């Protein structure tokens, strides 16, 4: 026991003496060690190196010594002053025994807080040629490398190749490596974590901010400039990829790499795609067999890029999103992607073959092929019965909520998408099949617009879509559509493309109040502007049983609407409303959005006058209101006007001829008539009834012209004429029998009374002023100036001029049904 104790004591003393000797040696010879190391290192460097501080440490890798550099700056080999390497701390580990012999054998290296910038300029010259060429076999070198312990902490590496148009950035918090050097052969083993900030090839970024666990073995032959990857493993998430192959850059940059996935899942595969492609899918998960294999082979240069080939897919897998209810089960897919160039996918091909699965028990199949990515040729087919709610619960559709019902789909598409850009070639693209909707319901948009009980068939025929009994409810309104949408696929895929619509609408009830409020609610913050799209061609027939818009509630609405070249034509739109029948024909020319020309003819057949005034809210005036009027109106109206982009009337442009008859009319409690009693001495003027009232009214120059008309009533027979301006100035002339001359002062009425020779007299009156402030007075100038006949002549002249102008304008804008033939375009 005593002997063992002595041995331990002696051993401890020897080690202590040895440790003290090393410490003393380091302290005494530190400057010489540093100077010798720096001198030898500088013999091999071509570029300037700046170091903030140099020290020797015993504790970094005991028992080895460490030469520690802080604030290191190594300049690159390109012209100018640019850093190749910066580091907060670098430590070179050396054997004290070898050092005592005068040999600087580097056994390890530790780098902390570094940033390395590797660049190849447009001329193909690298910036990392910083070592001087050595002569001989190098056996006499004082500084030698045997790097069995390399540690990198918090390091960033950037690689920019301007010739090959590549820019890659990596970083690592921790990476341990061993480098065994035998002549020109370097055997490298590395383990740790690597983050690919980006793999940039051309304008496309791959593997953005992806974290890999790396366990790799690489052989590098410096003479052959050959890098061999041997059984290297990259792990990301639960998946791992075996990397094998080589990279040779002696005469040309030649790469031949393969990556084989093991234990892969869909989440991992999606994470490898560019973010803009995968961001909507990256939360999806998979269970079952998912496979992935990649091959990269060819030359990397400014003119050439390697061939890439990827095979991927799944077998009997389950696909799902953890936050959604639906799952695709029994999923099978064989996918492949190949491109002759990694940097240019113009000739790439993507195939998804034998797609099949069940979405919540509803089976589907499909295939997809895409080639020539710059001018894509697409071949797609899909068949399946889908539960609409399951579709929404697997992949939510933007702005569509509470989707349910059944969708039967059996469709195919084949052809170049570029052919769809021109109508002449669009029919060369083959689209066939149908989508049938069964009791589909959903809410749409921020307003939760409710679509209910949608049924019908959408039949595809090349670039056209046929609607067969597509019916349902849109909020309070119902609809049934039959017809065609021509050029529909082109219209949906590309901007500024025409669409032709030929359809019949049937409806039991349309609530225009609700539809307009939905259509314009999102535009409240904007200035509403009416426009007819130059891309729209419409041939629309309607048969609506009931409709509602504010106070306007017509029934049995039938008619046609044609739209082409920003001109809309309504033909024989007929409806029952306001107790009678209204027939409308018109032309709206919206080529100039700030001056929309309207030409229209209307026929009123038996409309109740008080209802007309009520429905149109007394035409925004209070002088004559619905409470004053009764009777039935029969009229033919020709009008021409111009509206601005907000559909407000440009008042000076309104011209109209109205040939009207009012039957069984009444004028009740009309204040101007009650004021006539001062001269006519007849209390019955407050409640006048008349059988027929006829006149030809003209509107022009912001004035309503009322030629003289005779009103035979239960009270009296009077003649009325005059004008009424849009700013509510009135000038009406009244001629009535004078029954009580005693009530009139002869001197005051001189010139306003006319005798007919049989003892009967007529009195001439006028109503002038504004609708808010008017006077009823004697018209002393009427007899001698013949005002009524002059007004009638003026109105006739205006009407004749308007008729000629209207005929010319109608001829310019008249469109026949043949001109709306889509095939003529």
C-alpha cells in the first residue's frame, strides 16, 4: 500500500514538473513561437492578412498548445480590397513535442464568428487563390497540417459564381470536421448542422432557410481537382437523404450527383420547393410510403447547366392537414420532373401519373403533364365524385365558406396555353367533359353572400362552356341559366381577353335592391364609374316573373339585351308594371366613358299616372305629386340623352318627344288650379275629372315644352300651354270660359278677355314664377301676340329637328342580331 502511494506521489510530482515546465516554456518562448509561426505562414500567402491580436494558450486543446488569433481579416485575390475571410477568433492547435523539435504541425483548428466570401467573377477567375505555389515535395516545410480536429462555430459561407449565375449562402452554429492529408489527397469527415440561407440559380431560389443535420465523408484530390461524396447523409426533419457522386473542376466544372430519400414525407418534400410554390402547402402532412430521388449531371459554366431529373410519389399514403377535417386516403402517385438545364426550365417536363385516392371516401383519378415551360403544353384529365364540403375542408377556397353538396367531374384538357391567347387558334386546344352540381351551397366573400341549392351541368367543349339547367338561389333571388360562355377558358386564364355570352335567364323573383347593394358595397370607398367592357359580347334573353327595385315592382319581364363593342342594345323588353304594360327599346353607347349616349323608345300602355309618380318618387320635385293625379297613361316616348361615368344625366343633352294620352284622369287639390278660382269663380277646380287628355310634349334645352291642349273636365273646358324648366321656372298659359264678368274689373282685365260675338267670353291667364313661388295673373298680351300658336310652332320645329337627328344617330348605332355572331369576330 505504501509502495502504491509513493508511485502516485512521484507520478503527480513528475506531471506537475512537466506542466510547470510547459507553462514556463510557453511564457519564456511565446514571442518566439508566434514569430516563427507567422513567418512560416506568410511564406505561403499571396494576399494581405490583418490580425488584431496573437496569443498562445495551453487550455484550448490541452495538452496541445494553441496559437490564437483575434479579429482576423484575410483579403481575397481579386483586384481591389475585399475580404475573403473575417473571423472573431482563430486557434491553431500544435503538439508541444513537435514544437520543441522545431516542427509546426497543425493538429487542429477552431474558428469562431467567421464569414467567408468565395467568388468567381465573369471572367472565371476565383478570389480564393491566396496560397503561393510550392516547389519540390514539401517535406522540408516547417508548418505542416494534420487537421484531425476542426471546429467551426457561428460561421457563414457565401459562394457567388457570376459565370454560372449562381449565388449560395450557408451558415452553421456548430460543425466538427476531420481532415486527413496524404500528399494531394484530402479525406474529410464533417458532422453538424448547416442552414442553407439560399441556393440561388439564376433568378430562382431553392432551399431558402432550410436546416440540415450533416454527416458527410468527402475525398478531395487536389491534383485531379476531384471531389467525391461517399455515403454522405443530410437530415431534414424526420427525413434523410443519401448523397453520392462527384464534382470535377480541373478542366471543366462537371457534376454527377445523386440524392436518394429515406423515410421521407410530403412535408419534407414540399419544404425543399421555393417558398412561393410551397407556402400554401407546407403545413400538409403524410403517412405511408413517400419516395424521392434526384439526379444532377452535366457541365456547370456560363453557357451550360447540368441536367436534372427527379422522381417522386407515394404509395397507399394518407395526406392531410392537421388543422382541417378532411383526408385523402389510399393515395397513389408516380411523379417525375426532368430538365436539360438546371437554370432554364423552358424545355422541362413534369408528369404526375396515375393519381388516385379517396377524399373522405369519395374516389378520384387523374393525370397531369406539363412540357415546354416557357410555352406550356398541358395534358390534364380528372374524374371523380367529390363531396364539396370535403374539398373545402381539405384545401380551403379563398372567400368561400360553408361549402357543401356533391360535384361530379369528368374533364380533360390538352394543348398549348399560348393558343388560347388568340381566338383564331383557341379552338385547337381540346377541352371536353362535364361538371355536374348537386345541391351545392356556399357563402361567398366578406359579405357572406349565400348561394343555395345550385344544380345543373357545366359542359366543356374546347374553349367554350355550355350551361344546362344551371339553377339555384342567390340570396333572395332565384335563377335558371341555359346557354353558352364562349372563349371562357382564355378569358379566365389571361387578362384582356374577350368573352361571348349567349344565355337565357329564367327567374321567379329577382331582388335588384339586394343585388345592387352587394355589387356596390365593396366600391363604397371608390368613385363608382359605369363602363361596358370592350371584351364583353352578350346576347341575353330574360323571362322574369317578378322583380323588385325600390318602389319599382314589375312582373312578367321579357326581352333581349345585346352587348358588343361597348354598345348595349335592348330589344322589345316588355313588362307589366304600375297597372299597365311598359315596352322598352334602347341603345347605350359607352365607348366614351365620360359621355355615355342613350337613345331609347318607350311605350306606356295603361300605366296608372299616380303609380308612375309614386314609383319614381315624384321625379325629385314637389310641384306635381302622385297625390294630385289619377288616370291611365298611354304614351310613346322617343328620347336621347348623355350620361356621365356616374350615370348622372348631363341635363343639356336631354331631348325627348312624348306623345301622351291620359284617360279618365283626375287633378286633385293642385294648388295652381285652386288659385285660378279667383278669376273663374268655380270651386270645382280643386277636383277636376276629365275623360281624355292628349298632347305632344317636347323636352329640349333643359325645358319641357307643353303645346296648347284642351282639357274637358267635369268643371269646365280650359286650354293649357307653357314651359317648365329643369331649374323649376314655370310659364303656363291658361284660356278658360269667363262665366262671371262681375267678378272681373274690366279695366284691370283689358286685353285679357276675348268676346266671340255670341255673348260668350274667354279669359286669358298665366302662371309664372318658380314652383316654390309663383303667381296666377291676367295674361294681357296673349290675344294680340298669339303666344299659344307661336309656342306650338316652336315645339313643332324642335320636334322635326330632333326626329332627323334621332334617325341619323339610330342608323349609326343600330346593331342587328347577325352582327352579334361571335364567329364573325
